[in-house]
């Protein structure tokens, strides 16, 4: 397996709150799967966890050429059991775009503080690197 691409994203939490809110089901439903929203919980760190997942989605999308026609944010799902490292699950147009680039798996790392959340994604596959 080769590293084919890397993506990085930073989200300012105050801006994220203004644009996406914390509990608006319509807005959140366009950005996050039901499972991601459930994993974010309902405690005071919910917004930071959502912002971290959003940053991870953006980082992953950067490895496949960005958000484009036929790809939805919900095509990229960031899943975590709270113990293991987060993992990426792809569906729809994002899965097609990844396959076209020879990407078969990702490793992601997320972090967040009071003011920002960030994520990096490494895309792996058998093709030639496109770093």
C-alpha cells in the first residue's frame, strides 16, 4: 500500500457554530449521518466533536479531489467507538471518486481545543502517489 494523498483541515469552532449550529436537524443532516450525530453526544463537548468530524470529512474529501457534484458530505462517515482510532466509511459519489483514484483506505487523526478543531487524513491505495 502506498500513501496516495494527504488532506488537512482546520475548523474554527465559533464560525462552525454560526454556520452549522449544534442541534438544527436539517443542517446537521446535510453534514453528518445519524450515527455521527449520535456519537457526538449531547454534552458540552458536542460542538467540538462535530467540528472535529467536519474537519476530518473535509480532510478526506481533499484526498479525492474535494467536494464536487455527485458527492455529499454524508458520503464520508467518520466512525469511532471511543477506544480505537477513528475510521472512514465511504458511500455514494465519494466512494466512486476514491476508487477512480485508486484509494482503498484512510487513516485519520482528529483533535480539538476550545477555539478550533483539526484533522489530517492519509489516503492509501495501490496507485501512484498524488501528493
